């Protein structure tokens, strides 16, 4: 049986992670490449999205 609430929670988290990526997408490539913490945060958010 499909757990609708579980799916809703997962979709909600996915949406939250995507929202957190939006400000990062406004950065220039140079800013991204030179900011260790920005790169780390981006990588972690992408990892969470993949899970």
C-alpha cells in the first residue's frame, strides 16, 4: 500500500531543498568556485535531493 503522507513529507523536503538552492543559483560561477562553504552547501543540498 502507498503511504501518501510519506510521499507528501518527502516532496515537501524536496521542495525545501530546491528553495534553498535558489539563492545559490544567483551567484556567479567565479563566486561559486572560490567559496568553499558555498560549494559545500550546494553539494550537500544536491546530495539530499538525490536521497
